C-alpha cells in the first residue's frame, strides 16, 4: 500500500448557513431580524477532513458536489484547509447539499437539503486514492443513500490493502437508525457516535451498555458526550476522559473534530486513552467560535490542553 495520505475521508461536505438570534420563526409572519448569519464549510466529512489536516495529517476527501457556487465554495474551502480534493465528483444538473442552522440560545434547528451528498456512489470512489491512504473514514452514514450498498465491499477492499476503517454515522433524519450500519461494523475498525446516537442505534438507554453492545460487533467504539468528555471501549478495555474547560460558543461539528483528534492519535500509534483525550481536546477547542471549521485546533494547541489537564 502506498502512503500518500494518512486519511481518506468519504462523505458529506457542504456549506452551513448558521443564523443566530431572533425570535420564533413563523411562516406568514413576514421578515424578522436576526443577530448574525455566517457561511462556513460544514458536513461531518468536511469538518473531519479539515480538522485532521489542521492536526498535521495528510488528508484527501472524496465526495460529491454540484456545478454551482456552493460546490465551488466546498472545493475551494477544503483546499484552503490543506485537503486534497482530487476525489471530489462534480455532478452537473444537481444542486450541492446545504444546511441552514437556526440557533437561539442553547436551542437549534437544522434544515438540510442533501442535494449531491446522497448521490455519491461506490463507482465514484477512486480506488487509486483508496490504495494511497492509511485509513478510510466514512462520514454521515445515514445520508449516503447511493453509497451504502457498496460500503461493505469498500471497507473490505481497504482492509485487503492494509488500511484501517472508521464510521461516524451522525443523525438519521428518517428516525430508523439502521440502514445496514450494524452489519457494516464487522468491517469497521472504529465507530464514532455521540451519546444520543449510541442510544438510538442500539435502543439501549444506558450509554455504557449501548457502547458495549456495539463494541461486541468488532469495532472500537468512541463516544462523545453532549456535555463534553467521552468514553472509548475496545474488548475489555474502557477509558474515559473529562471535558476540557473552554468558553463554548458553538458545538456545531464538534463530533467530527472529536473523530479527527481520535484518528490522529490512532494513526501515530497512541494508546486508547491517549486517543480519547486528544479527541476530547479537539472537540472542545473546536467549539470556541461559531461554525464547525472556524476554530479547528492545531496539534500544538491540542497537546497544550493535554499538558494543562494532565
């Protein structure tokens, strides 16, 4: 296996339009003023790719965008963060996916038009790119309607050439919480999820029991807690990490930053507890400003947090 890239991220990268402040949104009520509106790169895959690049990894991204202004924004912004975009497929005639995130205090509503995100297909993945990567990370499993049927073969192929694999499923907009995810775990080395997602995927309310049930399927399970901190589980080993003290502005994308931090540690051979501590530090630091890619930490910043909390 070539090692041109440490990490190949497959999945969603799309613009996030984040709107803060204002009152209740009521259809037919006319124009309302808000505090702020921000356009930034979003999508679990896009944020994870940029976060890993900020930590010093060599990162490539494979995804799908439209031939429109939003698509060009996605490709340009990934490139500006140091991510290789040769694996991005442009689909003329289809719109780039986009999310509008309405924030009011601690509450938010997310409106997503999947657009080209759900059209990424197994044949779109450049196998030369796959063969040049040490690790393959799939983001937003539930949005990958066209890609899901081929994921088992994709991950098994990655393993045959010596690459490891991971999945960050994110939310299931349909509320079904399956779509073949449990079957994929036998070909997955690491599963990332937050505390809500592990409960919904398993139907088990206790986070530890839910994580254990998922780990029994053969994956390392790394769980980000909503209040900060997290746990990681592999076979009989269970480690926990407390939240990193920061002034939280916006947690958009913190789960993707968590995954980027964990994978950075994993790819440099760190222990399970060290990988988790790095993941928690990166997730916390990414919440310092509005938007998922506006405050991504460098490795020096993340390590400084680990030294201060050790």
